[in-house]
């Protein structure tokens, strides 16, 4: 079995892949100081709770937080006796190397989403990921990542607004019933919700125009369903896109004999 680990700035997700399907998906907050032993205690407790006999033989890690990678490596080595494959490291070979400026480091999450989108849908794709940041990743016709856009995430924008303006409350994101709010909460919700609808529409339109071709738009990330259900912004929403990408990259490295 393959253990896929996706470590983001806010949450870390573990999924067990048996070669055909994901048996479970476990989520915890990302902590720089969490030890390998703490990861195993948390992981084994939940796996046992769900009644899964996890015979882990391989581990693949994608992390946007470099400080946690060391303890995740120790976790894989100590408890599963395997050397994990870490996306973005030299030993991890990508099916389609990115075409970006020399010396540019592309976030592993973006590489993983690109691999997943191309595997499922082919090229000429825009992947919109609603995470801590809202990212737009452009997948060329041949499957290569060729660049993208990074904007502040929805929750990050709400938090920044609250912290910078003491009189404004912290509110939860929701689609307001109308554009013009009649109280502080609905005014903020309208600004953030419709602001991000406009952001997605405009950036995707400009990417298509710049590349002079029609492109499909795939959305992923925790807040994507809110926008998908409210506006016809995307062609598809796929909540397992990152995890699927990890299985694609792992399988490719198996084929290449790098692991």
C-alpha cells in the first residue's frame, strides 16, 4: 500500500492507496514541531478506529512547508521501513518537467496538481486551487507546467481584513443573498465572495487569451465547492486531485526505477 502525504500551510492530509482506490483520508493541522512518533500515534490510532489493516510499503510526500519534511521522512523510515519519495527533490522524477524560468522553484503542490490534471484530462488545463493561497496552474498540451498565478487565499483575505481594520469582525465566507450588503457581515461576505468570483473569471479569461486557445478549468481545494455551486466558474471540481497526482508521480518513479 502507498501512503500519500500532502502537507500544506494549514493542514496535512494522509491518504492510503491500495492500488485501486483510497481506503481512507485523514486530516490534521500542520505543526512544525510535530515529531515522527506523534505522527505515528495519531495515524495508527485513526487507522485502527476505521478498521483498516494498513500494510504500508511506500510513502510519497508533497510539502509546501520545508520544516516538516524531516520529521515526515523519519516517520516513514522508522515505522514503515521505507525511504519516502519527496516531490520537488532531485530524486523524484516528474512525468512532464516544468517549463519555467531557470532557477525557479515550483511548489510541489502545483507540480502534483499538474500531473493529476493531465493524467485525467489531458493538456490545455487551468487548475484553480483554493488553499491558503488561491493558485492558478497552467498545464500545456504536452502535460508540462508552464507557469501560473498566485493570489491570497479566501480565508487569508478575510483574516487580513479583520486584523488590519479593528472595527471589522471576522466572518465566515458564504454566498450573500444579494450583492449590496445591509450590515457589516453581509458587506464583507459580498466583497470577498463576489471579489473572488471576479478574480477567477478575469484571471482565467486572461490566461486563455494570452495562450490563444480554449482551456478547461479544474477546481480543487476546500472552498472550491462553495464557488462551484454558486457560479458556473469551472468545468469540474475534484477534491482528490492532489492525492491522485501523488499516485501518478509515484507510479511514474516506479516505472523509471528511481524507487
